[in-house]
């Protein structure tokens, strides 16, 4: 699939992976509808686009019905061929440290909002030639990781939603891609900085992640996973989950001891 002159809607386009996807798509000659809660952040993304890029900015909260209505209206005016559900939040730490409002925010932003936005935009996607929905999940949507329980739950849900919609929309010839990056060097990663070294996490550059996603979209791939050890871990999780239980359980015990020592110091 060539992306030139295709209208691509990107949520969470004001920073991180969303911004990187917007830049990579613009390099392919795509037309962009960039969505984000803060207009100033979207304008910063727009300033980085090639001068000849056709784009439209929509400051809207996808977790609200009025925000989604604004997005639908913008897509009616500017078209939509590909919807990239990228906006999301990361919550880390022990589950006992999360309040009810934190859980609601995670589920609403990472699960309910992309489901609702997809529902609202499917009628417009049906008007496109070779339309596609791309849901940005996480490797943590396959591997339940300690200290990220609520986040993992939201990404597991998004992966299940992607599978279901791929089958449901087959009759309408709407493709569905689920992309699962590993940890990425974005502002959201600042929130779990203390866990990066203890869990030996490797943070990818957003541009590298975006390039992999754009390549997968062009290939009309159903799933996009990183290479390297994460892909092996995913297969181990599916075939021999006890192995992952042991490895991450041991790491979790060491991390908990380390964090308790730090707090006591």
C-alpha cells in the first residue's frame, strides 16, 4: 500500500510515537489529520513536518464524546483512509498504589476511547479505498509485566479488540493492524524511569518504532512486533508461560527489595 496522498488520522500526535508516526507518514507523502489534547503540542509536531505536507490539527480529547465528534467532523471534511489509534497513558508501580481514578483513566484512555473512536469512524472508513485501522499496543499486551499490571490489562484488551475487529470488518474490506512496540524513549517513559535499569529494559527511539509501524502498514500486516529477545519472550509466554513466570517473578522480587532499600535510605 502506498501512503502518498492517503489521509491518515493519528491520535496522540503531539509527542512520542504519535509524533514520530506523523513525521514518517509525511515523508511518504501522506495527508495528515493530527489529534491531541493540547493544540500547542500539535503545533510543535506540525513545525517538524516537510513544508509541502497537507495536514489538519484537531485539539480534542478522544476520551470525551464531544472530542470524538470534533474528530469525526474533521474526517468528514478532510477524509480518512487510515486510522491510527496511538493515544494512550502508561501507569507503573505496584497495583496497590493506584487509585480508582487512575484505573478509570487508564481503561478509558487506552481501551474505551479507541474502541469508541473506531466505532464512530468506521462509516467513513467504509468510503475509502483499502482502508485500515492501526491500534498501537505494546509488548506488554502479550507479556504481563510486574509493576505494570493495569497498563498490561489495557493493552491485552486492545490486542483482543484488534483481533475481533479484523474478523468483524473483513466483510467491509477494512484491514486491522495491531502494532506492539517495546518500551520507547518518550515522555511517558519518564514515569517509570526507576524501573528501567532494575528490569534491564531497553528503550527504543520513537523514530525507529515509527519506521517499523509505517513499514508494516505499507505491507498491510495484521501484526507488527519488534525483533530480538522480545519476540522470543512472546512465543515463550504463549507456549511455556511458566518460564516467563519464573524469570519476571525473580526480577520482581529483586526490584521490590531494591526499591524498599532506596525508600529506607
